[in-house]
C-alpha cells in the first residue's frame, strides 16, 4: 500500500510539473505556494515536501526562469534524509515590464541519481503605487478550520500562510477563529492577536477594487476588533489603527480585503471550515 501511494503521488506530479530524464517515479516533490501572483519585491512562500523510495535524498536545487533574467540559481540544499519537509521564501524580482511570467523550479535528487523537477508558474506585476492600481489576488482558497479539529485555524497576512493558533507565535496570528471551549460547531467569530481591525461591507466589488478604493473604504468604515456570523459571499476589509502623537486622532491604515468563498459546518469538527480569497496592499 505504501508503494502504491508513492506511485499515485508521482503520477499526479507528472501532470503538474516537468520531469527530468532520469526520473522513473522514484523521487516525489510536492510544492504548495502561498500565491500564484505577486508584485516585484514581494515575498512568496513555498512549502516543500519531497521524498525518495531509495535510501536518501542528496540535494534540493531551487532556481527560477523568466524572459528578463533568464535562469537564476536561488538556493541549493544538501540533504541526507529519505523524506524532507521545509519551506522556501522567494523574493520576487523587480521588473521593468507591466507583468512577467516567472517559473520557480524545484529539483530533488537521491543517492542513486534519480531526480524530480517541478516548475511552478508565478505571475509577477510591476509594483505600481498609484491609487488606481488594481489589487491582484494574494492568496486563494485559504482554509481556516474549526480549532477543535487540530488543523490550521488561523492566518498570517505577512506569509500568506495558515497557522495553528495554539502552536504559532502571536505575531503570526492576524486572523483566527475564536472558540471558548472545544465544540463540534464551527465558531462564528473571527478575531486577531496582532491588533488587526475588521470591517464587513456590502456593495464592494472585490474583483475590481483598487488600492485607492480600499484605503478610502477602510478609512470610512465602522471598524471592530472582531467580526461575527461570517457568511459565504461576505467582503471583509482589514486594517490597523495607529495612535498618533500629541493626542491626535488615530490613523487608519488599510491592509487588505477578504472575500469569503465558503462556510462549511458539518457533523463533527474535522471538516468545519471557512474558505476565502485575500488581496493585500
């Protein structure tokens, strides 16, 4: 059964990525990016899970390719284990064109010389600080689970990664599902451990919102430390309030916007979750 699982996973990766000539499904590479779009200068996180059916992995090489910069060596990791789990933070290059298609390439090799090469496409946009610039998706299909499920029940905007709040640092818990005690019912309340403010708004066009529109909407919105009874289709603005000096009024700073794409409360806590897409400034 173990070998069957490896073979099935390898076949799936053949569909998703490019395979080196030496590969015969002996090496498997699974990659989960935090986003498929980014601005030049941003960071994109890649979760890495790779293994071999032979003795051990020897190397993981990470490169990139685009038409402006050609092939660029990013990092080479020497390995000596059968199964490797890690992450890679990719600093997206600044670009001169309006947009650029970049391939981030992961290639793992084992002690017998078998290898697996996976290419992930990343759409890069030139950083445009104008207020009329459309906000691209930062992450899609994000899932926050019922805390009683022991799965990720929080989200970090900086890394665009989900987290388990009981194990994560508070600085990484921008959004989490608040629950007083374990329950089979999906929590109805979102909170933040980093001072993030929430503002639910109707009539907002998530797909076409610009940087300037988001800032204007957030400044005028009624903000709260929490949001309750979140439903499928809700649009939630995110931001922070910075206390000004000399007793002046606080300053509102928009951070991002969320579109809730699914709310699932099933029997038992295991599959209870919220799903959402997010754009950020």
